[in-house]
C-alpha cells in the first residue's frame, strides 16, 4: 500500500437487533475492500479492525507481494461497532446516542459482517479470517458462529475469551475515564471532552501495550522517541487524544471485557465452543504480550481440533501485532502465507494437528 486510505463504504441496516436485546435503528457497518472479488466468489478474506482502530490501521499487512496481496485476494476490512465509523455513541442519532448507546457483543459485530459477506457480496466461503487483538476475538467468533463458511483462521495477539487479568486492566481504564468530572456520566460536551481522564487512560495503557523488556531495552527509540516521557506523551497520549471519543472507547472496552466465544448460543462453555471450530487455525500470540500471553492461547489451542500455536518472538509485547516494526510484520506475514498454502479445516481433515 502507498499510504493510509481513509475512504470507505457503509452498509446500513434499517434495524439490527443486538445480543443484549436492544435494536439499533439504523445500524451502520463501515468497511473498506482491497482487491477484486473473482467470478467464483471464493477469494475473499475478512480482516476485522481492533480496539479503536480504523480500517486504514490494518493496511500494514496488506500489499503487493505480501500474503494478503490485493492482486490475488479480495480483502474486506469491517470496522467494529463503536470505533467512530461504524455505528457508535459519537455518531448514533438520539435516543441511542452518547451515554445511551447499547451494549455491543463480539458476536454482534460478526453477525453484521456475516450479512455483508453473504447477502451483500454473495460470498459462500472464506479462505481466511484473521485479526489482531479485538480483531482476533472476532476471528475466533467467526469460526464458532459460521463453521461452514470459514476455512482458516489466524488470530494474532488476541483471545477467544477475555481473561480475568485482562479484565482488571480494562476496569482500570474505565475508571480512569469515568472519574474525570468532565466526563459527566457520558454527557460531556463535544468541545469539552474529559482530557484528564483520557491522559490517565493513556498512561495506564502505556504500562500494558508493550512489555517490560521493551522498556528495559529502550526499544521506543526505534519509533523515533528521544526519552521515556517523550514516548509516553507522544505515542500514548497522542494516540488517545487524536480523535478518540471517550464514549466510543468505553463501548469497545465493554465489548472486549465481555468477549467469550462460550457465550455463543448453543454452547455451554468456552471449551465446548473452541472444540466446535472446524477451520484450520494458526494461533499467533506474542511472546511477551501482557493482555494475551502465550499460555492463554496454548490453552485455547489445546481445545481445538485443527490448530497450531506459533509464538511471535521478541520484546514488543502486544504491539508485535500492530505493524510497528518490520521484523514482527515479516513473521506474521509468513504465518499468513503458510496458512493460506495449507489445506483448509473444512475440506481436508487428514491434516488435523500437523504443523504447517
């Protein structure tokens, strides 16, 4: 790709009933496509966005000569509900605007994406679904909710179920925003957002997004920062003060907090849901990810029929999956290429459990 592309399309659902029982009228699903859908409609890949990310933030893994080459694949990048492009507190008309925006489940996002894929584009099979962080959670959900469509999945730096330790982190973020008086229980003025809360939010994130070793090695210098404070302010505060609406952040945070494929109707546990996955899976946690440590994903893989664990090495922690450094990008790209070259879980069970 030559650079971020902020253009996108929107599909509008006149009514979209959520898992919580409330209905968005309307619901808007923003998405961007890369490449061309072939005549057989069998070259589509779904690559959902992550917490507060927009479709252009996924473009680092898409490009000519890469595994996700738009000259070969039709790549659909749907924006999750709450990110400010799809239906969100910041863009929903009353009465469901701002603090009244309803709870969004991971499977709500995936249900909307499924409708777009199958009904709008007429696609009946997906060679691959993949995603980073919350995108990984959506990837797992695709495989559980729609096993007859998804051939392969590659969740990286994410999980099928949000762990208790991860929830502690998310709770601290929620409280940092809500305790700023300017937050006003979510009814802050657009021209007077809770800046102190957002700065505290960013400071908490700074201790989790990258690993202890990342800071010990001063790897932030590779991103062009000149001191630790320069990095925390420039990278972290800059990120969350740049067009991130607090209510949007809390909506997506709540989706993340409740993430669990075991909540899918028809299943009694996360283990049961994971065991139902028919797609061939390559699960790629990062070695020092504080949100989604490799041990958690080793547990998930142990309950799946046709999955391999491949750990991304290095000190970049969760952001090993964010496209921030070339070494990790190349490692992930190789994983995508290996998985696309392997037989799918749906059509060939002979390869169950074998490494790629």
